[in-house]
């Protein structure tokens, strides 16, 4: 092997050069990747891009803190008050005589700070979300000169709860304690209809004329005069305002505005109001206005006669309201009898407990509780009589009440309602929402000098905020029809039409072909004009509000029947059926199959309504 003549340095020079380049690369990586090459000094401290924001914020916070901690130099002037007092002391004169009251001072009952010319118009509390009830009835409507007319109509009663206690407190804070009494004006009712696409729009709210309603007194025309550059209301107008206030505050008028009654029902659905609290609560609220000068009655007058109808789902109140709750009310009555030393109230409590014991289906536990309450009422009567014999006097009676009667206090809440029952207002098959608001009498009406805005004195009634919308309510249709037969040879479909007429449901069968409107006439048994209990053979015009546009006698159909489980069903074998297509007055298309309509549950329900008319 030949000798190598290359110098070792030359032989390894390239390797050293590569090693040097590698070290240089490592240095660059360490310089630009492992450490930040960009640095500067901020306040004598090095900072990098990663730390400069925090350092700047820290410096700013320190400067802000120094500003807060800085104290301004305060120059205290030389005190001269004592020197001035010493100089004027020799000039002090004897005090002048002043007027002194001979009677003790009268405490202020109005809100401190409420001065003349600073009052703001009182706010009216918002009514609770309303509830609704509806039906279709025929009423005897009183007319002029004592006459009556028969009116068949759809009706919706919209009811809510007004917080009297809250409104009284609002008025006391706004006007003072002397003006906290709440006098109601008419309650305003609005309605909106659901659009065909299912939407509800705020622009659709419409104000309704409630019917029937108690007419409030006519509002006087309030005008201003100028006196010493001030707007004032003349004595004559103030007298008219006071006359209006007196008429509006009449107890019968107030009750009529709070809870107007429907006319006498001739036939059809029985009227009922939504039961928001309890039937007894509503009767107690009526009692406050029917007998304003008497103590609260243990058994208030019932001017509705709806104790069963007014309860939800047609149940009696004894079912709706638990026995335990009713017994608790009786125990409160017993306590009131003891507090006021009124033996008659204890006797009423005894009778109510006995009524519960006589009810059918009462449990053994409730019967035991009722026996105990009855015994408490008996003992309370004896104790009260003994205390009266020993010289104790009954509670002070209010003006016009008998000795021992309880002083009547305003109830904290009133259930109010209004009727949407004006003929032609409520349309069958439509879905509505309702809202209401209260109007309250302005207790400072006519006194322009007390208001910051004198024009507020001319506002005799103050409106509240609109309530939240009620839940939607759909008015049932006044006519229903079902396809129950077919005649392919004549190309006709047999249709049963059910229609509400003059307070009762009637039905008849007709045959129609393509292009026919569902209109027909026949004589039906309806209530006579003279006596609704006696039938009259009247000529009734049936109108299904639809037209047949197609009939298919060979429509492929599979019937469905309930299976072995509640959730399942069985599909029958293929067959041919008759189907009829209709278009209604709104342009909506629908189909009816004879095999389905013949056994439809809605058809059976409609037939039951007809058959029940003269049972």
C-alpha cells in the first residue's frame, strides 16, 4: 500500500470547518430562539417584547397610586368668628315677642318632602297575567223601555288580580296618607289574533269595547284659567270633578266596574269566570262593596250562583279546595270571633264545620279534623259569652255597624274581569290572546297648584301598564261536518253537518257533488221564543263554510287500528275508499275520508251535543 503524502492538517481541515459552522449555527439558534434578541430599558430595567406590556401597566398603576396618595396643600385661614362674636355681643337686643300655640302640635301624616308644586302623577300597578274562560250561549239582553232581545253569541271573559294593597301604598308615597284610597275606573281590554302563519305580532293589538259593562259616570270637561300668571282650575270645574269622584266611588258602581255580570242566560254554555283564587274569596270581595258599612260576613252573598260552574274542570269547590284549607279558614274565623268578642261569628264557624261533616266522600282524617274545629267553635262561643258577662266589651264597631262587629278593612287584592262578548266580536275557529290594564282615579285631580306639571290636575283617570298576554285561547267552530257516505254512480258524497243555532246544536245529512257549497235547509227542533224549554220546529239554514273541489272514489287506503300495546297500532290491508277535498272560506284545502269520518271521535262528540239538547 502506498504512503499518503497529504499533511494531517490539510486532511482534517474540512472537518474542522464543518464543526466551526455547526457551533456558529448553535450560537445563532441560542441567540434568536432560546433568548430574545430585542431588549430595551424601561425605568432602568431591561424589558423584552414578552414583558413590556406588563411593565408598562405596572408603571401606570404606580403613577395612578401616587396621584391618589398625593395630598394638596391646604391653607387654613385665620379664625375670625370668635372675634366677630365678641365685637357684636354688646349690641344684642332683647328678643321680640313671638306667637305660641295653645293646642298641642298636630303630627304630619303626609310624606316628608312632598310640598306644593312638587307632586308627580301617581303610578298604577300592573295587573297579573290574565286568565280566560269562554263559551257559546244565548242571552236575554235588556233593551230600552224594559224590553228584552235574544242574543246568541260567543263570549270570552278575561280576568286578572289587582294588588290593592300595593296601589294604596304607591298612592300614599306619591300623594300622602290622606289620599291612599283606591277608586277604580273602567278596566281596558285589548285582543290580538294569531296570524295564519302562527305568529303573534305586537302591531295586532286592538282595543275592545267590553260588553256587557257598567257605565262609569261621564268625565267632566276640565279646562284651565289664568290667574296671577298661573294655570288654575275654576271652582265650578272643581265642583264638577268632585261630583264625578263621588259618583265613581259609589260602591255599586265600583263593584260593577270590577266584576260586571253577564245577562241572564237563556240556553247554551253556562257563563263562568276564571277561578284565580277561590270562589269564597270572590264572594268576600263582593261583600266589601255590597255591604260597605257592615262587618265582613261569614257567609257572603252569592250573586253568581256558579259555585260548581266557576270551579276548574266542572268540579265543585269542595273538590277543588282541599278540606284542610277550608278548615283552616274556619279556624281563622274562630280566632276573629275571639278577638272581637262576636259570638255570632263563632256560630257561623260551627255551621261551616257541620257542612263539611255532612259532605259525601270525606275521609276519616278530615272528618276527625272537622269534628275538632266544630268543638273549638262551640267552646269559643261559650268563652265569648262568659267574657262579655264578666264586663269585657266587644271590639269597637265602625260607623253604622252593630255593637261587636269587626271594623271592615280593605282587602289586599281584588279579582277583576271584563267581557269580550259584543255581538260579532268573537269569531268561531279563531285563536286569540288578551291583555288588560287598570285605570285609577287621580286623587289630586283639580288641584293644579300641587303638581309639578299643572296639566296633571286635568287627568281624572290614570292608566296602568298593560298586563302580560294571556295564554292563547281557541274559540270552537260553530259548525262541523263529516263525510259519512259516498255514491259513485251519482258522483256524490253524503255529509253530516252539525251547527250551533239559537243556543242549541242541530244536525242534518245532505248530499253534495263537485262544485257544491255545503249549504242546505231543514226544519229542526230549537227553543221557542216564548219558552226556551219548549221546542219549536224552525227552518234552519246549514252552512259548512266550504265547497267540494274533488271526489276520489278509488283512493288507496289502509286503515289503522290500535295494536296490542298502547303505543303501537296495526295497519290494515290495502283497500279503496272515498275521499273528498274541500276548500274553506279562507282558501285552506282539506281532505276527508269516509272510512275515517264515520267513526271519528269528534263526530261522536258532536252527535252527543245534539242528542243532549232535549234530554
